[in-house]
C-alpha cells in the first residue's frame, strides 16, 4: 500500500475513513492492461501450483473469492509487489505486514480472521483477508464512479490504483491518476498476475459426449459410487447421494459447468459445501454440489466457469478421510453423477 514517503491522502471508502501515504519508490513499468471486454490475466479463480507459499494458499484463495474483480492471482501479485511475501515487512513510512497496511488504515479493514485472539497486519491470515476486503471495497467504489460517468478505465486497474493512491485520486482525475508511482504500481501487479494464475482455471472445458466436466483433475479413482450403502459413520443403510473420488487433502475441487453459486458454507454432515446452479439443461433444473472441503474459494451469488476452483478437498463433516464427494441434483432430486461425467 505504501512503499515510501510522500504526501498524505485521506478519503472515505464504504463509510470508513482511511489514510495512506503516497509512495515514492518507483517500480519498473510493464505494459499489461487489458480491455474491459477481456478480463485478462487473473480472471480465473485459482492459483498456479507452487506459486504461493503453501501456508498462505488457503488465505489467498479465500480473499480472492470475495468479489468477481479481485481474484486469487491478483491478491498474490499484489502481495509480491507490496512486501515480497515478507510477513514482517515494514516500509520507511510505517506500512506493515504482507499487505503493507498503514496503521491509520488497518483498523478499518483488519479483523482476527485467523482466530488467534488479535487482529494484526503482521498475521498473514489477517493481512490477506483485510487486503481482499479493502480491494473489493475499492473495486465497488470505482465501479460506482464509472456507472455515474465520473471515471473510465478497467475496474481492476482503477481498484489497484486506488489501493496505492486512494479512490479520491481516481475521482479527481476521472480515471487513472497521472502519478508515475501509481501507474508503475498497477503495471507491475498486472505483469505479475500470470505468474500466479492457474492455466487450468478457467477456461475449462466439458469433454465431448459429457454434460459435466470432472470436478477433480486427471483420472481420480471412484472410491464410493452413487447408490444404497451402509453409512460409514452413521452405520445405517441409506442412499449415498453422490459419487466419491479419491483425492488428497488440498486438491483443487473444480466447477463441473458454468453456473451461479447458491450456497457456500457449513452444512451438517457435508461439512464445507458449495452448491452451484447450472440453470436448465434439456428442460431440467440442474445443480451440482461439492462437499467435505477443507476450504472454500467462492461465495454465494458468484458466477463461476467450468474448471474454476470452488474449494479444496478435505475431510469436514461426516467424513472418514479426505475425498471429493460430488453430487448432481436434477429438479431437486439427487441422481447418479456418473452418466453426467461420462463414467457410464
């Protein structure tokens, strides 16, 4: 947020007063802006394997699922530009932590997201989630400017510029401000996004002859098919409403088709669960569900594309170990996912 000394700017975002120092440390400019019609690098919802320190991956994915404009690859690229992934970073003007919040700005966005009893810009989980909240608030603010004809430009570029220079500068200059430092800051982040964006996420593809894409990459083994069985925890004979794939904890669980998230949260039995509505297919209302995940990457109301990560395989809820439990609902009734996935 701040990499050097300069003039102090104060503004109101989302009803909260925030302050930041304009940076004077210049970054190397790399052209990378894309048109509003083309979402450009980082439009996907996942991360390239190994690009982010493993302990930060769940936080980056969660922060990058708060709004459509700010994706995980954007969060990661911004952290590299701000702090070089150093959770103890301090700038010469006092910006702190991975996301380089100024002390005057932090109280408006920082929460105890990691549950350790304190909200600190030096706690990676707290910092990354605060960054996501702030980025999304800025994106909403600059979208408002654009809708009222008070600014023009790509929303992502303007939101990043606002993180650096303040939304007041966007409003004042009706778009990207003329500050060299800010323009270089935006260009650097845009140039870093491809380093973090998953090449598979999206665009994905539904194979010919299938109505849904596999929710787990590769050819995962089916460990429990759809149908009646003895429940491994409840010990009652009941319908297994989906299909289980063998997959390690942390494996990306991906959307099987384009759709809109109608549920994302905790559900008894299912643990961390996501439900995606795919609208009408061949006259039937179709939804898919993704269950027992250790973390979620999407939120209710978000439009997702086939292949986009919705969470990570885990073992939450009624589960005996990490696996991917995937379901298909046809007109509200659970049906065998295997034919939909080309497995039958």
